[in-house]
C-alpha cells in the first residue's frame, strides 16, 4: 500500500500503515554485507550470492521487498525482482 504524503511530509490519509519489514545496514565484513533485519531484529551477514529474491523476502519480509524492489519490465510486460 502506498502512503500519500503532502509536500511538508505529513500524511494526507488517516489510515496510514507502515509496511512491516526491512533492514538497517550495519556495514561490511570481508565480502559480506551485515544488516539488522527489522522483522526479527537479528544481525545477518549476506554474501552476494545470498542476495536472491526468496532469501531477501524471508529475511526482510515479502511485502516490504515487493514494495521496495519489484519493478515492471516494459519489454517483457511482467513484474520482476
């Protein structure tokens, strides 16, 4: 669900709900990204090969990932991650 906000940052609708999920970037450790997941408040080290759709949806929340990472591919006329 998209939240509509005014130019000063206040919500225009009364039923604003924040999507659960996400992460806070903490840094890197060697070749891995270290994040704090917002769903279960766990620190996770992710290698580049672990940054796949299903793994991110499990760690950060499916709805949150869909809202932030899914895009419409104009050429294929489909949604993609």
